[in-house]
C-alpha cells in the first residue's frame, strides 16, 4: 500500500511538471538579463569648460518574452532601453541627465538582439577631473533592477576661457538702449550693496538678486524699459554655455524655468546683456575682492 502511495505521488508530480512545462510555468521563457554596454566615449579629445561635451554609448538588448503557449514571441529592442548619465566630482553630483536614442542595428531572434547608439551632452563650469557613470535598463522588463553600469574618468580644462569663479559680483551700472529712442542710452548707477550676483563655492549654484527703482519719469523717456522698476530674483543651478562663438549665462529656478543672458567676463568685470524688440539691456557687475 505504501509503495502504491509513493507511485501515485510520483505520477502526480510528473503530471504537474508536464502541465507547467507545456504552459511555460516551469521553463521561464522570459529573457530579462541586464543590457550590455560598450563603447562609452567622449566626442572631443580636449574637453573644456562652457563648451558642450558630447557623450556616446552603445547598449545591446536581447530581451524577449514568449506567450504561455510559445506561439508568440515579443522581442524588446534598443528603443526600449532607458539610460541615465551622471557626472560626479568626488561625492558631488555635477550633472544628471538622460541619454537619448539615435539609431539601432540588429535583428529579432533567440541568440540575437539589438544594439542602440545613445548620446547625451553636458556642460561643465569648472576645470578638473570628473567621473561619468552611464546606467541602463529595459523599460519593458519586469525586473527593472537588472541594470548595467559603465563608468569613465575624464579631465576638463579651462581652454581659452577665464572661469567665472565663486564670489559676489556687485552691480555697477545698468544701461538700456531703446530702439525707438533718439536719446543716449539710459544709465542706472547702482548705490545698493544688495544688488548682486553670487556664485556659490560649490561652483554649481548661483543667485541673482536685483532691485532697481528707476521712476515713472524715466519710463516716459525710455518706454522700452517697460516698467519703472526692475527685479531679478533667481536662485538655482547655473551654467555658462558657449555656442557659435558666444557665451550665455543661465540660472535655473522653479523646476527648470530660467533666466538667460549673453555673458562676458575678464576676471573682474562681468557683463550680462540681452536684447528685446531691437532694444539692448546691459547689467555690468564688478567682482568684490575681500582682503584679510
């Protein structure tokens, strides 16, 4: 009797195993390994501050999923991969962004897969040595913890630029040249110690705090001012972007909103300017020098 019971258990176990084998319950037909990363490179041999630094990486995805009856196979491609790029200097995160997909090669089939080219661009404010970390996962896989990471170390130089170093830059003058006026440009001479641009020691954040009271009579003579007082109050991450021979200072605030100025700096004097409807506006700052 005991032997029959054992025999029945073996037969029952075999039937259950056969059932799941047929339906795919035991032989998992999902391939959800981590993507394979390679060719993580920088598109310039001499990265410098303020210039766009292009990164490129190849990510291979061979994930597939079979239906329970093995009749339908769904293949994930490189387009399903999500990649992030984090730039650090020591323990400090300098930049964080996402790669974007450019193109892919490959084909469907077990043992095959798709290789995608992904690129991203960052801008560095300060010279030094940095670490770039790329991390990818398949957005269609159920095991999103299956990620791949690849790192590189790179060095950024000053190039021909004078870096905008940390410190307080005090507003000296503001000028407005109205396109519709034949008068000389309007000039506001600052006497307040609070009208400043502050670059914080972290080299990543800045605050612009300007409050200029110009008066209604000035607005009558120079209508391009648009208001009798100017207020700029923005604090957040900043970057200086060099593009087509010009440089722009951008300070981000309030979830990616930002103020943007044309930028010039000689080590002491900082100029921020912008144009609107043919009129030109210039904020001139002088870096404060503190003596012990």
